């Protein structure tokens, strides 16, 4: 089981944090990551609108042949996306812990501007403690 990457997408669809862990996914440029984050934001919005029930919050897991994306949507519209191997079963619990680290290290930081890129050593340290090298 492996964790390949973590993305944090703001409520406007902008990528505010991206970090790779284990090898396995293609290495992309910064611009490609920005485009993918915006595309995922759009897909997430579409899936919430297409739902047969009116109270859907959109896609939670998108599964490909070799990896899956698990999405946590917060009350403020921020999305936390974990890219993992298909065998990874603890993605939801891990995303909740990442969200808690975000709330403590980023949102409580008086120098951080909401919706802007996350540049917090404290957040990076907590993510490293949670995920490490991506091998579980």
C-alpha cells in the first residue's frame, strides 16, 4: 500500500498545497498540477449536481486502474485529496487527520491568508509525521 500525493484545493478550485510522497505517479510540472486541481474541482461540482439525491456533496473516491483519489470536502469548500494505491483502506481517516493538522497549523496562523498557497513549516512537519515517505 502506498500514498502517492496530497493536494489541498481552495473553494475556487486553486491548488494551494501539493506534495508527492512515494514514487508511482507521473511527475508533472507546477502548471499541470494547477490544471488538474481545477479540473478535479469542476468534476467534483458536476458530480454533486448529477446526484439523484439533492443533498450530495459530490465525489468522494475516484478510482483509476492503478491508483485512487480520495476527496474530503470541508464545510468551507476546501478539498483535501489523497492519491493512493488501490489497496489503501485508511485514506478517509488519514484525510481527517490532515484536515486537523491544517486547522491547527495553517488556519490558526495569523500570518496565513485564507485561499492562498500554504507555506507553513509546521504544516509540512505534521504531514511528514502523518504520512512519512508514503509507504504504509
